[in-house]
C-alpha cells in the first residue's frame, strides 16, 4: 500500500460576512496553507500564469449560468505537473467565482498538491471521490502541518472507451493541443487520460476542465471548454500562438536568469547555475526549446531587428549565441564585428557591453571551475562550428556569410573577448586541435608497428619492409578471409577498431578500401578531428601526415590565415603551427612570416620534422620564397653548374655530337642572361665579381656573332681572363664565409656557397 500526503492553500483575501454570505475586501497573498511556504517551483508556475484562468472568464461563467437559470457555477479545474531540478509536484487548482465589497465578480483559487510527478490521477480520484469536490472556502480553516492522506490503491484504472469515437478521434489527431468540443459529454477522468497520453516523452502533463478561458492555452495538452464562446476563444488563442513550444521543467527560473543577466551587468552563481542545469537536460532543452520557449518570449526577435544601442538586447543576444551555439555567427554579425578595421574600433560602447558580460561569466566560472562544464561546452561548440566551416566555400547551415567574413567574425570576436569566456575556451580548443594532429602521427606509429610485427614472421621474409613499401601497405586494402594471408590478417583484424562512426562511411564507397590499416588506426582517439564536420579535413590531414601528400587545395587558405592571425593573441606557438600546416595543405608552402613565428630554422627548403615524436612521420614543410630569394637560388644553381662544369670538364658520349664548346656556350648564355635579368630588377649583385660578369658577357656576345670564330687567341684570352674571374667569384664566396680558406675543388660544398651568397646580398656594403 502506498499513501500520499496531500497539502493545500488558497487565494488569500480579507473576508467579511458569514460562511453563508461572505465577500472580499482585498487580496492578502495565500491563506489556509498547510505547508511552511508554497513550494518555489509551484509558486513560479503560478506567477507565470500557468494555473490562471483568463481575465474575465469567471465573470462570463457566472453570466452564462444566470442566462441558463442556474444559481451556481460549476468549478473550473486546472491540473498540472511542475518540476525544477529534484523538486517535483502534481497539483490541481479549483477555480470558483466570489464577490468583492462592491459586488463585482472575482476569481478565487483553492490548490491541492502532492509531491512527485505522475500523481495527477491519484489526486483527481481523491478530489472527486474522497474530498467531495472541495471548493474555495475562507472559513474552512487549515493550519501548517495539516494534510490529507490517500491510499493510491483505491485509484481505479481508467481507459477512454473505444465506443466513444469522438474522443478516440481526438486522441489520434496530430494537434499538439486537444480541444474537446464543449457539446461533447466528457468526464474529468477522460481529459486527464487524454493529456497523459498526448504529452511528449519529456513534457509535463497539463489539462484544463470546464474553463471559460485560459491565460496560456498553448501550454496544455487537453482543454475542455465550458461553452461555445470559450471554445472559439481558446482555439483562436492557440492559432495565434501556435509556434510557442510546450512548457518544460525548470523553464521559469531559466527564463528569469536570462532576463536578469540581460538587464544587469552582474553575474551571480545562482543565475548562471540555472542555465547550466538546463543545458545538462539535453532531452528537455533542445535548440527549439531554447529558441521558442525561452528566447522568443524574452523578445529575441525584436533584438534581431533592433540596433545594438540597448544593453538589454546586447546581453540577450550574447546569451542567445551562447545557449544556441549555431547563433554565434549571427551574434558576431549583428555586432558588426566583420567591419572592424583597426584596434580602437573595439572601444565602441556596444563592444564593451558584450565583452563585459563574457568576462564576468568567465570570472564566475573561474571561481567554480568544475561547475559550469555545459556552458563551456556551448562556447567550445560555437567556436568549432565556425572554424570547421572555414574550409567550405559553400554556405553552411546557419551561416550565410563568405569564408572571409566567417574568418573575420570569429577572429575579431576573440580579439574583443579579452579574458572572457570564448577567448578562454578557445585556448583549450586550439590546443586540443593540435593534440589531435599529434595523435594522427602517433596513430601512424601504432599502425606501422602493428604491420611490421604482423610481417615479421619468417614466411614473409620475401616481403620488403622499406619505409615506402610500409606506407603503401598501410593504405592498401587488407586482404579478406580466404586469401593466402588469411591467418595473418585475422590476427591483424583482431587488433584495434576505430571508435568514430563516420569513418565507416568510407567503407561503403567502392573506390576506397573496405578495410586498411589507415581506416583501422588513423582516426583513433581524435576529439575535434573525429567529428563529422571535420571529416574531409581529417582525411586530407591523414594523407599529409602519414604519406607526405599535400592536397594543395585552396580551401584550406582561410583556416591557415585564421590561425596565423589569432596567433598573436596567445603566448604559445600552436596557432602558428596550425597555420603552417594548413598553409602546406593549401599551397604546399609556408609564408615566411608564419615560418619565422613558428621559429623554424631559416633554411630555404628542407624536410622539417614538424611533429617531434620519435620515429613519427616527417612532414615536408617548405618556406614560401620571395621573388628576390627565388632569383638568388637560380643564380646559385647556375653558378654551381658552371663551377662543376669548369672543375670537371664535359666529355661527350660516343652517340652525342655536342662538343665542349657547345656545352660551355650554353652555360655561359644562360648565366649571362640571368645576370642581365637581375641587373634589370635593380638588385644586381654586380659588385660580386663584376669583372668576371663583364668579361663573360663580352665573350658570349662574340660567340653569338655568326661571323665570329673561336681563334687560338680567343681560347688563350678565355683561359687567361674569364676562367680566373669566375674562379674569383667562388673563392670570394668561400672567403666571405670562411676567411683565409682556399677553395678545395675536390670537396666542393654547395651549402658554403649558398650561405656566402646570402650573406653578401644581405650585406651589400661588405668589402671583400
């Protein structure tokens, strides 16, 4: 046997008269309360007019009764479940008319409640069968500690009769609110059953019986109007408010918290905690609930249309962009963050208001680091939503801006949000993204070692395990059951399985392997890069890190630029590392500015071990060279070729008709044309071996003359002037780099020459 306790309280009035003939002189709060206080969750619902009949509806009920010749008015009943956190109640309000001292009709309420959800049926049976339909009575005195007891085993199971086609049809309709026609005979148990069946899984049951009007009819699953006029009025109300979502638990304090935070700059723990607790209830508070039940009622639609000169709207929109993370781009655009051209633009008043709220939220989070994980997650998701879209040229759902605009919106928001929630969360974001990239390299080592172990058996000794062959085997499909490698492959297949469902979609495409070491290992333990919206980016990232294949796709340029531009906001270099990686994916090269900020060695081209994990893949990074640098490298290559030709004379093969003269002439022509080009670009290194350049040019000019012939004297002049002059160039280079050293032609060092040329050009005033 289960017994429930039923408490009550009534509308408070100052009463005059006798029990048979009384009237009210004023309202006084609550009376006949059997609890120490009205439970806050129930008080919130009453304050939010969820138990309230429409103004004037009781007076209309009295007039209707008089017109029908009746002396009494049947009470209206509103039943509802309420819940906030662990506090939940089932309650009914019995509404009857009364009079004030001037004879005017007023509405008075008598509330009955019991703890817990799902007790409306028990409460209804107790009220109808045991309590004999109690109504408001100021002379029925109750005291704190009084209560009624009810044995729930007395409640009879009730089902809507199948023979009642009208009610059955209502139950099968798609309408969110059932309006039972006033002329249908309907027991109070029927409407209770209809509402409990009709409600959504996570909704709270609410119904109204014999009402002339309701303040908020769209928050009821079932309504039984008292008259034709009431039915028409209620239907019209619901049509006008048809987009309003049903009420869910804890809505009132959440709405109050957001309204309070929007109205004032202060952020208190309790206010933030109401939002945090609601965000945890993802089944109750989805994006539609936040949009329709919370923010629309707080006037977000008018905020969208208004200028940002109202502090209330600025803070409201900011909380809107926090709780519904897909709205963060809209918030940034509404604040016109894409229009910022210089840092002092951020000093405008509306930016200060937005930054202040974010900063104070973060201050509260800092005081209780583990108390607001859901709020931090929403900020994290908003950042990720924009960043992951930067590689998509087409518009993303909810973001109708160009890639450039998206990049600038988030960059400027993070710049504005100094010490605020989003800036703080972004630090966790980019570090996690970098950790994911490192994890891909670690996954390579796991896959590589597993493959090597699998093929270490003697029977596979004929299989090459060179690094290039290993990479090919990692990418190739693993032979399935029935192949010659069946037993060995079964051992492999038993090791490791990807935890990311989206990877499995690759296996449905015949153009991809159905199973491979890459698919099995590459995507393990990824957080950000393991999400669906990063899939195509992650695929290209794996190809780069595992196999050294850069996609060189321009879509990654916005990601590269974003991380490069926000890097200056933070002390570590991870943003610049990300920028360098995405620049490599975009163009195959890293701009010098990013290269320097990463503090990479200032070599022109090299394979840089980007991710420093023992035996991890080497990502080839190349610095993007300026025009003058490319020209220098061309000169270096020409000089080295000429020097090599000079120190090791060309010997034609038997099947070649070229002579030494022809080859020499070819090199000299290329060399001199390069000198002429450089001289025309106004940064000529003629100071370096100027005589050699001049003599070489004159000599080649003579060879281009068809009437000219290479005489014995010419050869002697070449050997006595041109060759020593060219020799001087190389000697001078090496001398500048390593003073007092003589060139050793047998141990020619290209790097020495390169560095000498670079130093000479960087210091043109040097005398050597």
